[in-house]
């Protein structure tokens, strides 16, 4: 009987460890999801600024700034997707 209780206690400890790992993974997933959404919004804003024909053309300096933001958002997105 005591052997069974020890086995149950060991299984409970393993289960607790597995649940803690799952909680950590879910936190990382939620963090990555927020980052992916933020990057997608930034990319969308940049594409709209560069591709919007209804507004005056962006100056070369502004275009470089927008393209830099687009590149940074894309790089961050790639990092988040790699995790």
C-alpha cells in the first residue's frame, strides 16, 4: 500500500512539473503572438504609407525611414516565428 502511495506521489510530482512546463510554453506562445500581431500591424502601416497613391509621394528620406521600419518589423517577425 505504501509503495502505491509513493508511486502516486511521484506521478503527481511529474504531473506538476509537466503542467509548469506547459504553463511556461503557453506564456511564451502568448508573448510571441502579441509580438507577431504588433509586427503585422507595423508592416501593414508601412505598406500603406509607401503604397498609398492618394497622398503625395514620400520624400526619399521618409521612404528610407519607412523601409527601415518595415525591415525591422520583418526581422522581429522572423525571430518570433523561429521560436
